[in-house]
C-alpha cells in the first residue's frame, strides 16, 4: 500500500495538492554565463552579434500556453538595445530588435523602441504590438508618423496602421472627422477575426476632453466624457472621465472586454474597472462577500475564456487579490493554511483557463530573505525568496544562484510578470543573488538582477490514498485500515498524530474529488 502525507490546510482549499519541479533559468543577466547570451541578436547590418542581456522587462503568455513573448535589452548600445523574443518552453529567439527595418516604413526607417503595453496573442498565436520608428540607421530621430501598429500572422509582420491615420466614430467638441492616431497608442491586442483593439491617450485633431479613447481597428469604441457604463451599484449610469493606458483588452473571440479608468463622478485619484460595460471594482466600494474596501486597483488580467484577475489595496495599503471579483487573498489572510499570513504587498496575480491561479507577494515570515512567495491556488508555495534555481540546466538545484536580492528588503519577484499555462507551467521574472548576497546583475550594472524562470506544477490527489486506480471506495477502506492500525500514514492532516480529525479531513478530501 502506498500513501502520502498532505497537510489538512491544503485539503480544505482543494482535494488535489501541488508540487513544483526545479526552477529552470531560461535567461539571466549573469555576465558571461550561457543563460545571459541574447539568442538571435544582430547588428545594424543584420549579421549575428554576440551580446549579453542588459534587462529582462515584460512577459506575455499565449492563450494556449504554447508561446511566450518577452521584452528585454541587449548590451549592444542605445541604437540596438531594445529587443523582443518569442519562444516556447526553455527555447526562444529574437523576434524583433531595435535597428531592424520596420515594415511599411520609408527606405531606411527602423524600429526604435516597442510600446509599453507589449502586445497580445490571439487564439492561434497571431500577435499584435506597437512600436516607434526612427528615420535613420543610427540616431534617435522619430520618423514622420513614427508610431506604428503591427501584426504578426505567424510568418510575416505587417503594418496595420500608423500615427496620423484617421479614426472614425469619435465625438469632438467642435467639428468631427479629422481625429487621427497619436504618437503613443497602446493596449494593442488582436481578436480571432483579425480586428485589433487599442487605446490612445494622444489622439490628434480632438479636444483633450474627448481623449483618451479605445477603438477596434480605426473605429472608435469607448471615449472619455462621451461613453457610459453601468455603475458599481448596478443601477446608476456612469460616464468615463478617462481611460487608463494599456488597460483595454478583449478576449480573442470578442465575447468579453475590460478596461480601467475613472468615472466623471469619481475624484481624480479614484479608479474603476469595467467588464462588458458594467463596473466590477471601484474605489470606495466593498468587494462583494468580503470586508475589503477598494482604494487602488494596481493591475488586472483578462484570460481568453473571460475569467479575470485583479489586485490592489485598501486605504490602509493592505493588498488584496481577486478572481472574477471574489477575494482569494488579502493582507493578514493565510498563505496556504494556519501559520504564515500574507503581508502588505502583492506583486502579481493571474491564472489559467482551468481556473487555477498563481499569486506572488510578501508574507509574515520574519526572515526578510524568505518572506516573498509564489503560491499556486492557495494550496502550495511553488517558489520562495531564497530558493535555489537550476542555473546550469542539470535538473538539480545545486548552483550558487538564489531568488532574491543582496539587499533583502528589495523585491524578489518582478511585478506583473507571472503567467501559468493550462498545462501548469509557470513562467515568471524574478531577481537573483548568490549565497554571498551579491546580486547576479549585468556588467555594467543596470536595473535589478532579473532572470526569466520556469517551473512545472504537478497536481496529485491527496484522497487517492492507495495510489491505485484513481479515486475509488478502496481508498476509504485502506485509509481506515491504516487508521485503526494507528499507522503513521493515517496522520492525514499532519497535526498531533493520528486522531479522529484525520478521518474527517480524509473524507472531506475524498468527497471533494480529484482534479
């Protein structure tokens, strides 16, 4: 008979518990290390160029979890520094690099930098993004109509529209029909029908009181001081006062959309998050079925199946995280069970299409070199500040590289840069140090010592007590046999030996079923 120990507090949240494999290093900034070599980097002539990473900045995962997209920087100097990558698993390569010729531009117009909103995938891994073009091989002079919105169909990248192109369907305080794309369009995302969503805070030819606005292709969708939505009370009609940059996204099937901003009725420091034209979170209001009153909304993510996650804080700067508007974690709440509680800072929350989620944040752990964690579904700590990472790829955590900073009061996990696939592969950006407390940063030092990491979550079913044939009534018989024989395996909850509570906890897990 095979049995296993799983703490009771994990069972209360989910019949299946989780374990994580080694933490793989895909890219790092460690000078001269193989993981720091920028794959596919080129020079201005388009020839291969050997260089290390200077920065690892932003991460996006495709809806099906098979592709990741990463933005970073090279050590090739200011005219070839910005770079993006597309990859799968542990392998990726240059997608586009600063200094390359830009599609749809003039004879020598080149990529200068990429939009802060990074871009998104649709359901078939086509990708859309924004970039700025420069006029020459070198220098930083922006090209005329330099803001570009581009579309990658899996093979070729093409220009969809650019700064100065006309936008239809917007209202102005005076004459209309001359509204044009500005120099900082963001929130670029493709739908499966090929239409691109976007937000523009810099629309040209329009009153500043009528921007920002969102659009699909070049047709206005929602507009400041014009468009309305249903208020948080489900009754009041509210009007958008502003729409925040890089917060408008649509599911690839066009079934759902979300955006963040502020209503005319709110003070200038307030925020509202709207889904399908109805407010779901708002400053000064309580999150349903909780005691949390929203003060700020830091970030949200909308998955391709319409599930959404958000994080923020209350007026006392205590953080909260929600799934579909239900609080799954908050400052002072248990991390995975009795004992360690969540601290005041949540860095990231997102999930997969199975409904599983990952959250990064601080805890009550008194050791400041161990008080940041990455948690799966509220049941398992996948990674903790101070954990070793597998730097040499041998499958063993035997390298002198650890999650965290030499100054352990600084952030270990980078904000907003966590993703989990339906196959429970977790990708994230975290900072690295060595055992001596030295940051494993680039040379010369730039920013924080980031690394692009991966781990695999394995879900096991705690109630499958005998490990044979899945969950069957035989598991009950085998557990009870172990219980009445007072075997250590019957200490199901791991608390004060074998007691009647172990029976209750086992049966609770059994009737919850396996994932």
